[in-house]
């Protein structure tokens, strides 16, 4: 499966800090699709990742999926059925827990801004996020892989940083 085969509305899911936002931004620029980062819809801008009220997030999500062309990254499983009903393609990005932790520390300590980051927010190391990556993400990873097998949309699974690098190269795109 190629990127073009995924159509104009691509849903990207995967564990925390696996590179979903970067991938969505790169694909958006390469294929003229609007990148939509669900973390930005869920969290209030100019805060330390403070969530919006649930009904506001759901409204923003449902408005976003009505667009004609987009590449949307994020999980937020409670909205997934509506998102998949509008999507034309699906991608699962799944890298190891160790790589997710390295990405998290790098973006918290060294990156001033990042693709898909919260407007006005700054990433910092938080024990709650480390626990989430190490514990919660492990169960989510199994669930996402199982879910991937049942999705009937055109789909691509990238399981390692090498898979991701090969995907970028084969599609002629880069970070």
C-alpha cells in the first residue's frame, strides 16, 4: 500500500510519543492535506497541557472530521468510530517503548518547538507521562495492533523507526 492509496482523509494512531504528529505534518505538506493534531483539539492552548471540557473537545473533533481532506493524528478512542467512518485510509505507527521514551526526553529537554506541539505550551518531563509511556502504552499497543487487523480501510502499519524511514524514502518525503 502506498500513501496515495490511503485517499484524502488519513487517520494516524499509535502509542504516545511514537511520532504521529510529525508523520501527520509531513504527510500533510507532501500531499496537500490539512494536518489535524487531536492533542491540540483536546488540550487548551497556552497551558501546560490542560484539557478542554469533554463536550468542547468532541465538538472540535466532529467539526474537524467533516473536512474534505485531512491527515489526523491521535488516539482518543471514544471518538474513533466517527473518525473511521469519515477516513479513507488508516496508518498505525508503533515504535518500541524505549524509542518512545527517548523521543519524549528529547522533545522535553532539547526541542523548543515541535511539529504538532501545543500552541503556547512547552513540553517538560513529567512522571505521569513516563508512567503512561511505560505502563499504559504497553496495553494500548496490543489493542491498536488488534484493532488494525479489523480495520477494512486501506492501511499501512509502521512498526519500527526503520519502517518509518523506509516509508519516507519510498514516498519521496522527508521530515
